[in-house]
C-alpha cells in the first residue's frame, strides 16, 4: 500500500469512528479529539476534519469525504466503546486492520433488550413524577402511562413515522392516558402525572450536548442541537394540546388545573433522593449506558438533585439559582466519576443533568396556551429559558475551574 492509500485508509477509519460517535450522542469536542488521537497515532496530521452537529468533512492527501449524520437518539455504550478504542490505539494495542475490525464490532453492537428499555421508561416515569411532586398513586399512573408511551414510540413511531409526527402522537397518547386515569380516580394530580408520563420523550441528549457545545464555544453545533431539542419539545406540546382540545369537546369543558402540586409524603428528602436515583439510573438505561455505569450515573443525578433541593429550600435562591448550583455540581461530579471509573464524562453529565432539564415546562406551557392563560404561559416559558441559561452557566463555570480538557475531553 503506497503512502496516499495508507493516508486515505487512516482518514477513512478516523472519519468512520467520528461518525459512530456523533450519531450516538457524543459532543463535538469528543468527536474531534478522538479523530485527532487516531490520526496522530497512525502518523497523519490532525487538521483534516471539520465536524458539525450533523456532518463530518474529511480531506487530505487526495482523499475527500463528506458524511451526513442525522441527529437521532443516543447509544452511549458505543460512545464508551469508541472512547476506549481510541485510547487503546494511542497505547499501541491495535494495528489499523485490527482497529477497523473492532470498530465494525462496535458499530454492530446490539441495543439493550426491549424489556430493559421498557422497564427503564416505566421506572423513570414513576421516579420523575415523584421528583416533581406527585403522590405514590400519581407515580403509579405515570409509570403505566410512561410505559405505554415508550412502547408506542419504540414499536410504532420509530419504525414507521417521522420524528416530528411520532412525538406529536406520543405526546397525545401520554396525555390521553393520564386524563383517563385521572377521570377514573387513579391519581389525584393530573399535572404531575403527565409530567412523569411524558418525560421519556424529552430530548435529554440533544439538549445537554447543545448546551455543552455552546459552553465549549462551538456555537453553530450547539444552536443546531438545541434547535432540534426545541422542535421535539414543540412536537410534544402539540400532542398535549390536541389531547386537551379533544377532551374539552368530549367533556364539554377544559380541565381546570392549578399548577404543580407537591405531595407532602413524596416531598420528604429521603423519598426525593431515592426517586432521583431510580429515575436517573433508569434513563441511563434508555440512553444506552453500559449497565455497570447506570448506578453511578444515577448517583450523580441524585447528588445534583440534592444540591438543588437544599439550595431552593434553605437559601434565598429560587429555582434558577438552585439549578445553577446543581448544574455546576453535576459537571464536577461527572468529571470525578469519569476519572474514577475510566469512562467518558458524557455518560454522567447527560444522565446527571436530566432532573434539571425544564421538561415540566413543556406540559405547563402547553396547558396554559390551550386554556387561554397567556400570561401564565409566558411566565412558564420564560422560567424554562432562565433554567436553561442557569444550566449553561453551571457547565461553563465548572469547565473554567477544572479546565476544558477535563470537563470535555475525559
């Protein structure tokens, strides 16, 4: 193989590795760092790549390639595997043909079994319903409704529908199921039930990686990912609105809700921490996190939620201040967990930040719009925006204290 062919093979391999990372939930900085590590080890210059949120441009030595990579769900187990592969390559453990073979194995790794994903969605829905103030009966209703939503998403929406239509119909189904349970007396707080049931639809990976890219000064990629997340939020909101409108026609009037209610039993700190641990670990399953890292990811989310609760309950800081404190802590804990467990910090940050994502704002903004409470809708939307800014600032503060190479490259 001549020099040009060897260079083309190295660049093609690095581009393929970046492709697997990008399509499975890795942030831009990780994709770039991994590709540079591979090419540097095999004797190529590193400045051959231009990575966007949905594409990789590779050029050099007569080789040129453009990969379009649609933004979709996460398989963080593949991100973990590629990260380890790149480090093994740097350590000299793989020749180029051996590395290519290992990459093909990673690309074809099977997804988690259906039962495990459904169980994760069920426990996640129930856990997050408790986090947001639902009673135990509300959590049970959310668990059932969340299971139905996720099964519908996996078996119908993903194989046969566009992402937009699938999220609209899933939001409609989850809302309709909770309204039905509430009308039957199965659950007391409809708003809390619905927040839990719809939480599996929240685009946590796109949202978190968009924030990370912005914090890492990659504004184009960050805005693109956040726009994708916003469109998913909007699709869910449309489904919620359609369900409420349909019910108002059938029942002869709009259901009257009075905002988020907090059950005094589930609001106790031990129950909140247990719910955060279970909920975060369960969504780690949905994100494809390897099983050995699910509980540590849940612990990061639990400690972040503890910081939020302590800040909100016992200091003058309100929701936005509590979110900032919690996001900063989660970023620190993600780095520490990554170093201790030798795993990309992405795994812990995406999962750990999930309880702080303003997913409840999707439901309440939708409800206030459809019930013609525009002032309340604007207030809810503004609060969600402020919470998002607080998360960004928390990640940026942690990145500057630790140094970018620690937060973003581990």
